[in-house]
C-alpha cells in the first residue's frame, strides 16, 4: 500500500486483517491555483498553492465462495473535503445485489457504508466509488511572530491535547524533553524547536508501529513514530496537534491562534524533506485525527478508521456453508 519510502498505519490497520488491494495513485497535471494570492499581506493563515487534480477509486467486492452468504455489511473510509482538498463523486459502480450504499461522518472521517442482505453461492456484489480530488499544496504563513496556543480550547481542540494510542503525551521522558527544548520559547518558535528536536533525535527507518515513547528511547522510527513523537511533545506543551493520514503516509498538524483570535492548523513533514508550517505534498487526504469512535467497533477508540466487514455464512438444505471472499479497492483511477 505504501510507497517504498514510507510505511503507514493506514496499511497496517487494514491490510493484515482484510487483504487490502494494492494502492496506486495516478495524479493529473496541475489544475491551477486556489486563491492563495487573496491573502492579506502579512497573514498568519496558511496559504493554498498549486492544485493537482486526481481520480481515486474506493470500494469493496464480495463473492460468496462455496455457498450463500447473508447480512453482509461493510464500511470503509473515503476522501472528504478539507480546506486544502475538494472532493466530488464522479461515478458509483454498484451491482444489483447491493441494496444500500450511503455515506456517514465520524468526526473527521467520512465512511462509505455498503449493505448486501443476500449473496447467493458463486455470486459477486460490488460497490466502487470514483472520486475526483483537487488537492492543493499548503504554503507556510507570512507572519508567525504573534501566534500562540489557544487560551481556552473548545471541546474539539481538547480532543487533540491529551494522550492517545501511541501518542504518550504524559510520558515523563517526553514531557521532560519538551520542556527542555522549548524553555524560553513561545508560539511558532516553540513548535519549531519541537519539530527540529524530533527530527534530530529519531532517525527515519522503516519498522513496526511502536509509538512516541519507544521511538524516543530507541532513537529511530518511521513516519508514524516521528509523527507520534512530535504530536506528543506538542500536546505536552498545551499545543493541539493531530495526525493527517494521506495515501501511504502520515504527517502531523499543529494548531495556533493569531492575534485576532483566529485559529489555524499548520502541517509539517515529520519524516522526509524538511517542511515546517507548509506541505508541498499533494497526496489524497484520507482522514485527520488519531482517536476515533466507530459505532461498529465500540469497545475502544481507533487510531485509524480502517475497513470493516461483518456477515454470516449460511447453508440452505444440502448446500455447503458459504464463505464471503472480500477484496477492498483503493487505487488511482
């Protein structure tokens, strides 16, 4: 799923359990500009730069092997709008045995929900949606001098201030390091000190998911570990931060408020070429965040909302028991 240079939990979360199909992205030529030039000179807001138009297919195909199946229900994350990404549906390829196809929002995740009540032996049902994405690069702000963390974060921001899975924001080693490297610094400079420290302390190297604490102790990790540690250190200093999941990769965003009281999310590239406060990459954004609640998996928060399937194998008379064979589709179109 991930390019050879990166490994992400987007792959780990869904592929091992459900056999996610290979993911390939085919980006079209630049489609022009968002109105980055409309920003007020000296603005503290991030700008939007070059836009790339691309098509992206997401869906599921289910075949009843060996016998009939019943009550098949599948969910999978799909791209949604963000300030830097505009999404529209261009095609829905749905076979007759799919009786319901709908979309729902789980906070900062959009899901496709597919229902297949009955699937006779040997039959296939599929639901594949083609999206067109306009994905803009993000340009760093022009004026960062007076940016600061929010004094009274609202409920939505508070969700990005505490510890979460693999983001141990209260770990003593992480808290101590964050305090040491940001001593005497405020706002933008404080976050940049955290960013540079993470990149200095943790060597980028592919490996299994182990989180912020282990990455700091081991001195190495992949894009997720660098992202986790950056977020954990920001949160330890009262700065909201979250994970951005893109095609085959992830990176962090942090939140600061300008003198007028307007808050903005700023991205940075934790693993790879240095990019702080902006994002030149234009990969499809799949979701943002790292502690989701899915009503179909209510026992614990999900770090990444992966694909989900349930259904029953049934036998009719002398027919053998069926088994649903699932293929998840996620690819450039």
